[in-house]
C-alpha cells in the first residue's frame, strides 16, 4: 500500500535479450548461475518498485572503489548514490551475498545471503506487517556501523588467530590495519570503508569476504587537507 492506502503494483522489466546476456558474461568474472539465467528469462528487474532501480543486468555507474569491491556488480540503487552490490570473483558459482554499499556514511553492510533473499526483502518494503530488512539496513545499520565500528579485529590480534585464512591475510598487512571478517555475517553487520577519511587504505582478501581498513600516512593526510586529494 502507498501513503494513500492504494495497492502498489510491481511492474517487471522485459526478459533479458541474448545479446544482453552475452554482454553480461563478458563484463563479469565467473559464470552466471543457472537460477539467475532463469530469472533473466522472465524479467531483467523492476520497471518500478520500492527502490530507485533494480536490475540483474547491472546498473550504470555503480559503486566504484575497486579496492573495496574489485568486481562489484551493482543490482539496485536507492536514488541517493548508494548501491546494493554483489562481490563477484572468477570462482563465483552463486550470486551472493548482497551488500549495501553506502557513501554517506561510508560503510558496507551485509544485506542478504542471495539475490533471491534480497528480492523478497525489497518486495517487503511495499507490504504491511513486519519491517523489511532493506529498511533496517538503509535507515539504522549504516549509522550504527559508522558510529561504533563493531566487530573490527586489530591486525596484531588477527595475525595470532588460529584461523589460517584470517592469520594469513593479517600477516600481509601493516599493524595500523583493522580487519572486518564477514564470513559469518548476519543482516546489518559491516564495516566503515571510509573510517579514516578520504585517504583511508583498503585491502580485500583474494577470495573471501574479509576486508581491512587502515589509517593513511601523515603525508597522505596532509596532502588531502591541502589539496583535497
């Protein structure tokens, strides 16, 4: 229902064409999963909807910041410059998790385990009853993460971890880095990719949802203050 109490009708985009699917295959690492191909055969996304845009074929522009998401595939947009993205890799066999990539505040939030789950969360924005997880992430989680930076692990602690993946990743980092391990993330978990300002340093594990953010050097901070770069 909309604000006037009238039902909202979701309009689907046409199915993806064969050339569009070929273009998608060429642009993205990994293979397009079977269930995504089936979805594209029905519709590429929404012509209208609770969010500004929603498309399995991807959105122009996208989130950017290749150090945070080396091969991000942006599938939804909130109308304010923020995107829901997939963090794809050459070994990708499923499309998920879905992350909310926000610029203001500059945080990354775990949204859903799969595209299907994110689709249901999006539709729920127009349904009465329980609050949608999309709304909870968009309105609440970003502020909590930005203000409190929960769950970050100091590099020196991670370097002593019994977890070989975490320990190996940490061993490649300088001590000023803090690590966000989102392998077991739940809705609303995340990290501040811009925690230390515009010159924040980022690292991404080569194959796992583990990130690190680090303080810029003093010279980088001075250069950013003087020249805005």
